[in-house]
C-alpha cells in the first residue's frame, strides 16, 4: 500500500548464517571485508541470544514468538510508524482501510511508552464517550498498556460488536485517572460528510482516507451541485480536514486532483535517488469553485498532502492551526505467512519542495479553536509528530433542508469559530481576488 512494492521473505538469523556463508570450489570460506565480518558477528550474536532465551527463560517460549518479538522491536526502534504485524494484526490493519471493523473508534500513538489518543473518530463510541486528543490510556480491561506494543493495544481495544471494553484514561487537564466503559460497535468507513451552510456554500468533511474516499467525495460534490442548481449554483466549499489522521496515499493524491487541473500534487523521495512525482490531470468533473481548507493538530499524513497541495498551488485558502507533521510514507509489505511489515520508505514533499516532517502545514490564516464557555476550563493538548520519539526529521437526491437540519447547521456554526470564519472567507474570496487583480 502507498506505492508499488515486492513481497520479501524473512528467515531466522540461524538459517541466514548457515545459508549465506560463501565458499570456494575447494570448500574454503571466502575472505570477507570488515563490514561483512561485522554483519555476520551481529547475526551470530542474535543467534546466540535467541538460543539462550529459548532454552533458559523461566517460561517455555517458542522460537516463532521470539522471532516475532525481535522483529517488532527492530521495526519499532526505527520510528513511530514502522512496525511488524503478525497475521491477525495484518488482517486488522487491512480492515481499517476497506469495509468496516469493530472497536471504539480512536486513532492512537505510542509516546514515551504511553498510549496517547491522537484523535477520536467522529460519530463513534469513543467520540461519544468523550475521549479527546491528548488523552493517555493507562489500562485496557485492567492490563497496563506499558506491557503492550502499540499493535497489541489496538488488538485489545477492538472486539466483537456489543462487547464492552474498560479503559483507564487520564485527560490532558486532569491529574487523576478516570475509568470509561465503552461498548464496541461497527466503525463504518464512510469517510466523507457534507452539509449546506448557506445557499450555494457547502461544508465537506473528510474524516479519513480509505479506499472509497475519492468516490464518496465526488458523490458528495455532485449532490451539492444538484442541490444548489436552483440557488444560483455551487458557489464555494469549505473542505474540513481537522482531526483527519490520514490513510492511503493514492486517495490523498486523487482527492487533491479533484480540485486541481495541473501541477504537482506531491513528490515522494526515498533512499538514494528514488523519487516519484504525482501530477494533477485536467478532468471533466474538476471542482473549481472557491475553497477554504480547515486543518488542525489532528490533521496528519494524507490530510497534510491535500492541504499542502491546495495551499502551494494557490488553489485554496488554508485556515486553522498547524497540522500534525507526519511527512513520511509507509509501505505495507505482505509476508508469505500472512504477517506483514509497515515500513517507512520515503518522505513526501509539498509542491513547493517543502518537507512537513515534524513541522506540519502552517495555514495561511492561523485561527485557534475557541471552545464554548463550558469547555474553556479544559485545556486542549494536541499531539503532533514532533512530539513522538524517533520521529523522522450517499448519492440520494437531496431535498430542501429540514428545519432540524438548518438548526443543526446553525448550532454547528455557533460553536465552531473556525468553521464560521471559513464560511465568511470562502464567500469573500472572489471579491478578494478581484481586488488583487
């Protein structure tokens, strides 16, 4: 996933030493360079430790479990996003980008051996239970998260629909832990939502980048265009990427391309001279109305690709707060036994050549979110890439909105200062452009 890769095979270190010791035709070992000697010395040391643990550890452990544990440690020692997944974990990962899965609906990360909530997914059990970005998960069903890897935490939080999971958490503004019981539910991967803010002006929210995101976006825009046909047409969009943790690279590129007719969307630069540039193409259904893009510290990865492309191409005004700053690309590499690797292979760069790794997208207009009165005593702690250890430097015909829908939009605008200002700015953009000309 992300871009083309070739499956590879991992062999236990013992076999590596036995199979890859070159010899001459007379049966004498070939002399190796110092670097080769160092490499085989490291493999020999690993084999020695593996043998000691397997035979002398207080409890019986299998070589398979030890190798899997070693692989996990090796990958997790590289950066916060590379990891080894066993077969079950790999299957769970695939479910998060296609179809639906059962859980509570949070994106998490590991920082200083603590499990931190990056963002709760909108309209999920975790979101309704009040989990917030920056919360620390201390235990899962009584087990300390310090004893678990990040992937093990994910596996334990997930479970059958209707079952309950107990999380002990500390909110960013609290000193005492709090126990929250959450009933697991299906987490549908409907990633695009839209609402009419005013006649001709629409709010399009993308919550994640999964396999059908571009398709869902095009359907939402077509529905908005049809809805606005008798209201003077579609006049402007607010594209909301706040708290969107990212997802698939190809979807980020395709979503950007919906709003661009030409130019670079993003470039991917890997090891050595390996580079790939993604360019926008002119399409019949390109959306060219004025746009404002909303971002915040929960906007990461694929969200930042879209925001960066639209900002650097002067296609949209970006507003909100500096984004998370995950500027790295991971390949998902399946292994023959059903397990897989998620391996960081490249950094991505916005059209103007900037890497946002650990920096984030700085919006054209920085507008801090202003909580409502009842929330003002609750400081917002937002986790960004730079805070992580080892970071790298519905297609139905729409009717006239009901009074309930109008009230919902009115309430949303009243409590969301960033969205409120975004609507004002997208309405003003044509006039501002005329003044500049």
